């Protein structure tokens, strides 16, 4: 009898809420229903401090920090700090510029592809940024130039000028698996030059990595292999075995190709492909075996460069990379990556790129920033997944565009994130959370559509068209929810996300 009564009450709730969503008291419910249940026992590794970070380029760093080490852009500092509250962020500086940068040496001509000189001012500004954040830096050194001495000079300048306490590792080279695929530089006559010839392979790279590591010195912490594709990762175990003492391996992944013009390809940079599971769970599952391989050899695994569409010369794709779709993509992808054991992720940002996280201006002695949609997705992840928290198993029925993730923090607090990646349809969620049966609050991540490039809000707050503080403006808005017979019921609009957490004082830990 009690079971029948419960079913009837839940059915009545669905009808009432469905009528409300339709805007007509007499209309039939049109919003599809998804059911989800969150388990009671956390699983998997706790989220490591500094899990979520940002990746920048050597040659573009000053556009973010400014050139005065005594007055580093405070808006940038706050935006980076907010992604890892109470933690030391891991900031990676590298990308393509890692192999086009050097520390000038008297009497030496730089390698042909080098076009950026490090200076004492650059080093001091980077040190000031790291000091303000208490950051750990991953810094690229030149491998493409073919001269270990060039990398060794860079290493001495970086370690001595910035300080070892701020440097987690020096990343030797950038995407060496593409050295023979994409030109390194073009000379004045228009001739193309490659960093390595077509025969360059994994064994050649491993041999050179060992030479470069020796040139940098035994006490210098290094990382790699910084591959762009999966082909060479089959040799990850061989690489790690050849480099005893390595503490972390790094790779780079972009689910879509910004330069691809074939619209029928699943790698074509479109909003539909970005929101497809192949770009989030598919990306994570493809590297999962290599994460396990690294861990089995006692080494951490970090994606220290990732974003929506590989940039090469295309810098992502406008209308996709800088839209609200990228916020939903990055939110779901970060959960998926932590779920397969990845130890950290750095989202790449480059001025004027379609996937840039924030755009800065220096106006009348003050910094201003426009914060792009993708950053909002990163910020919701940071709120939902504090350091030390673990994922909690979730069952969703039916499987589809609605993704549900749950975390349990060290203080016992449970948070549930719901992501609707369907750009046109709303869904009604019926959610049961083990150990959580009291009042809760719902915080929403929203924009006008998946294609929106501004007007994003998180909990009703926004950075607006410009921020001079790096903090969300406006009054935080949440929706109170009281469960009916242990079930929280709410609607998730098309192309939006929401986070459910216990109301203050209502608990929410495991039973």
C-alpha cells in the first residue's frame, strides 16, 4: 500500500511540474524525465590539490601579466586562484612557443625556428606571478632546435631566476610526435623547415630526451613526453622505464581539429561534435590505459595542455570554441578525466584564440578582463569538486545527453552536478541521493543558448562584459529544494547545468 502511495505521489509531482514548465495549467507534461540515484560509498582516487590549472605560452605571457614584476595583473591572479581555492595552482607555460624560445647566449646564433628571446624581465615577472599564487610551474624547454646546450641555458636561467621552489618540472619539447608532420618554421624565401625528418620515431625521441635530461643536470626535475597524438603513447611504458626518477608524465589532447573542413568528420569543430560524448567521455576513455600504465610505474599522469579544438594555425574555431557549449563540454570532460585517474589538467589559453579563457585590457592604469564562457564551466567544477573529494557512483536512466556526477568532500558534504548537453530540449530530473534527505539548494550555470558567447551566469552571478576584480558580480541566487519522499525533482533547461548541494546546516554527508 505504501509503495503504491509513493508511486502515486511521485507521478502527481511529475504532472504538476510538467504542467508548470509548459506554461499551461491544463497542458500535458512535455518535458522528458530522467531518473538518477547517487550511491553512498565514494570510489576512486581523491582529487589532487592543483588538479585544475591553466596553460599559457611563453611569448604571450606578458599580455596576461603585464611587464612590471612589481604589479602583476591582479585580475589574472584572482581568476587563477579561484580555480583551486585554498591550494597551490599548477601553471604550465609552454605550447608551440616552447620550441621557438631560447635564453640568448653571447656569441651563439639561435636555431632557425627560434623567434622569441627570454629576458630577465620575463623571468622576474613570472617569478612574481608564481609567488603571488604560491604556484608550481611546468615550463617548456626547447627540444626542436636540436641543441641540448640551448635547453640547458634555458634551464639555468629559469631555475636560477624564478627559483626551484616554484618549478614543478621542465617539460622537454612540445609535441615531438608532430615534429616531422608540421613545419617548424618558414625562412625568408618561403621554404619550409621541419624540426625532424620523416624517419623520426619514438625510439629517436626517447634517446634525445635522455640526452637533454643529462644536459639539464641530474637534479633538475623534468617531464614529458608532451605528445599530441595517441600513436606514440603505446611506448609510454618504455619511455618511463628509460627515465628513472621521473615523477609525472604529460600529454596534450584536443577532441576536435580546428583546421578541419570536412563537416562529416567526427573531429570537425562544431558545437554538436563538441557536445557529443566522444569529445568528453571518449577523450577520457582513450587515454585511460595510459593513465593506468603510468600509475603502475609509480608516475603521475597530467594533461598539461587541453582545450576544445587543436589550434595549430587555426586557433580553435569561432562559433564553437568560445561559446557556452565549451563551458558544458569542459565541465563534463573534467569529471570524466578525473574518473579515469588523471592527476591534473591544464586548459590552454592564448590571446586572440577562439578558445581563449579570458581577454585582458589595460585601461588608464587598471586591468579589465572579459571572461569567456568556458571559464564558467571550469569554475563550477572547482566548486563541485574540492581538493580531497572523491566521486560517488551514480546511476542514470535513461542514458543520454543528461550527465550526472556526484562528489563527496572530506567534510562529508555531497554535491551533485547535472549537465544537460542537449541544445534544444529540457529534462526533468528525479534525483535520489544516499545520505541526503533534507533541504537542498540548486545553483545553475546558464546562458541564452549553447551558441552564446556572453551573458553567462553561475548562481545568478556573472563577470559581465568586463571585470576589474576577477570575482563574480551580483547577488548569488540559488533555488531551495525540499525532497518529496526522498526524491529531489527539478528541471534542467536545454544547454545548461546545475549543482545540488545541502542547504547550510542540513548536512548531506554519508549515513
